[in-house]
C-alpha cells in the first residue's frame, strides 16, 4: 500500500492504493484539524485518514498524521485499530511529498488561517503586543508580529523574491490612516512560516502609504545597489492588485486588537515594573560617569579579603566553621571551573581593562567561528524588557530562562544585537543574540568564549 498526498478544493487528503484499487478518503470537516486560534504560531496540520479495508471489523481504523508545513516534516502520528498494512503510513507519505505538495499545503494553511481570522470575534482574542507599546503609544506594530501565520506580502522583481513588511499605528486617539512598508530581499527563494515576520531589518527603502491614497511617501531611501522605491512599489502592486484593501483590512484588525489588549497605558504596567531604589545595581552604569558598569568601577572591593576574614575570625564570640567538602562529581567540576576563572571575570580591574583593550581589537565573528564547537546547550539570561515584566516567556520559545540547543552561527553582526546564532528548542528553530546566552554546563568548552563575547558586548562603548 502506497499513500499519496493530494489537495483539492475541500482540503488536504490521502490517496490509498488498497488491494489493486484506489480508495480515496474524502477530507470532510472532521478529516483534518488545525489550531483554532488565528493568533497562534503553530503551523501543524492534523490529517485524519480512515482505513476503508477495516469497515467490516466493527469500527474503522484511523490514523492521524501530523504534517508541519513550516519544517516540511512529519509530526506526531497516532493510530487506532489499524491494519498492519497501514503501519508507517505517515513516514511513507511524507517521503513521497514533493516541493509542490508542500507548497499547496502551505497555501491552503494560510487560507484556512485567514478564514479563521475573518470569522473570529476580535474582542475575544488575546493578542501579545510588545510592552513598549504601553510606554510609547506611537510605536508602529507589525501585522505579522501579532498574526504570526499571516500571508507574507511577497513579489518577484528581476528574478529575486522581495517581501514588504507592513507596520501600522494602533494608537486609538491618533487619526493617521497609513501603512508603513519595509522592503527586504530573499536571495534563496520564497520563505514561509511565522519566522518570516520576525526580522524587521530591510535592505530596501521604507515607504508610507495613506489609506486611502494614491501616492507613496519615501520614509527612508534605498540602500546602495538596491532597486528604487518606484520599482519595488510597481512590483508589489502588480503581484497584489488589491494591495490597498488588504492593508486597510490589516490596519483595521490591528487597531481593533489593540483596543481590547490588556496593555494600553503606562499606568497599567506600573505594577509590573521593578521597585525603584537609590541603591546602584551591580550591572548599572557607575554614577561616577566613567561609562563602566558599577561592579567594574566604584563597586570593586579593593580591601584585602584575607585580612577581613582574619579580623572577623578573631572577633570575640565569632567562630567560623570549616567549609564543607564537595561530595559530588558535579560539585567537584564546579570547583575546578571556579579555579580556572580568569582574572578579568573577578574583581581585578586592571586585568579587566587590559582584556577590554584586547576585545576592542578583536574580529569577533572570525574568532568565535574558530573557538565554538556546535552543537551545545545554552540558557537565555538576557532578553527584551517585555520578557522581564510580562508572561511572554511562558508562551514563546527562545525567551528569557529557556534552555536551547545552539546549532550554528550567522557570520557578520547586527548593529543592535551583535552576533546571531541559530537555535532549536523542541520543534522550534530560530535565531537569538549570542550575547544573551550562557553556556550550560560551565565545564563546556564553549562557556568561556561565549562569556568573553557577552561581557564585551554588554560593556562596549
């Protein structure tokens, strides 16, 4: 028996060759399932296949095949009362699926999510707007950032795939009626999936379009060597004849979602902000004005630790118990790592300043490429403000406190984020700044190279 994936006007299905004849399992409403939330980033499609050959055995056997069009791979497979001939049905079907099949499934999935969003009661949805919106209501919000499975605005120009990323003002009192588009190129072909909306760095111009309005306004001109704004706009409008209506609908949806969002004003997030204190934190800028962190400047303890320890021990009524011995191999390993800790990572200010001079002259991308051995595990110790003050880290991968596998490095550096690394967490894959990570365990050979980069990046001038 050889299963074959197919797509028709109803949806996805499987073609099964049973006993020299073809049995087609019609995909009824209950024959496939996708996540019911239009704002969820899940891209899995659960396809339910019935075994017509088991109809005379009391109940039909069923097999639920989970397809992930973003990874173009098989997810979980669950079966019940299956004929032995249907074992490994999912693996055999995925092995025969072509790029055209996956493209059809991706297109159908986006249409299904668009239908979900159009039919949803927006007041009942729970969008995840960035915390910065409460601090700055004029912040422009990306439609794909709130609706992860939204169809990207792709078009072809001179043989290259381009994307227009659409941002909108969602401030209720504001009367502006505009869409801001940032253009960027995809040299390796058309992308797909929620991650296509995450990187907001474009290489083309940033344009502003009034809705409704006939003209475009240039916010930022094209970079050297990039196509002109007129060429990009012409290519976009040719690929999307109803572009203005699409942008107007997206703006309306975003503003409606923002109106029912829980984060609306600065007062609403004040309880989430940390209590203010006159004490200077170790990682804050030193108040002396040196530009260094407090722990690297006036916060350094220049006293003699041994003398202080002896003074305490000789005080009347004071008894210092001996330090307990390390009992486990893990603790012994931790002790070895502490013994190997370099001077620049302690309170030795002179060693730190010498190291900073060495770091300033270092080609970090080249150096890290030589030092790091992939894959390795790391925990994210730094993140954007919203991860500290909201529960976004509990629902999104790669966020603050998450442990992930680091599988590769992007050569080159982003201005605001530094070196980016490719990471995986469960079935999710993405990119995070290397400076936000700490290698686990500390005995891993990658720990100190990453530590050096993170300390330099946090204290660079």
